């Protein structure tokens, strides 16, 4: 179109070349706007994907927190039982040692 407009008469040529420049600038503006909107849409899609995965991660983290709290309770109970069993075994040993000492004392004193 540019070549055709240049080959016309000078009075028509100026008008057509001005319109052609205007159309080219409009086309470039539309192209840049399209690129901007396309990148915004892709950014929005990426953002939505990240939000969805973040929500899934948050839900899984809540499940992990529940499991950790249950494990903590179990370990605390196990620790209490272990210390209680140590006290019981220690007291049984002390009673047996005292009983053996008493038996030896009475056997040897007679």
C-alpha cells in the first residue's frame, strides 16, 4: 500500500501517506496492548496456579500439624511411663536389697 500511495499524484499522495502512517501507529498500539494483555493474563493464570497450590500446601500443613501434635502427645505419655517404670524398678531393687541385707543379718547374728 505504501508503494501504491507513493506512485499517485502529489495532492492525493500526501493524504494517503498520512492515513497510512496513522493506521500503522494504530496497528503498533494494538499490538503492544495485545502483548500487555496477554502477559497480564499469563501472569494472572500463574498467580491463580500459585494460589491454588498454596491452598493445597496449607491444607496439607494443617494435617501435618495435627499429626505432629498427636506424635508429641504419644511421646510425652511414653516418657511418663518410662520414668514411672524406672521408679518402680528402682524401688523393687531397693526392697530386695534391704530384704537380702536383713536375711543375712539374722542368719549371721545367730
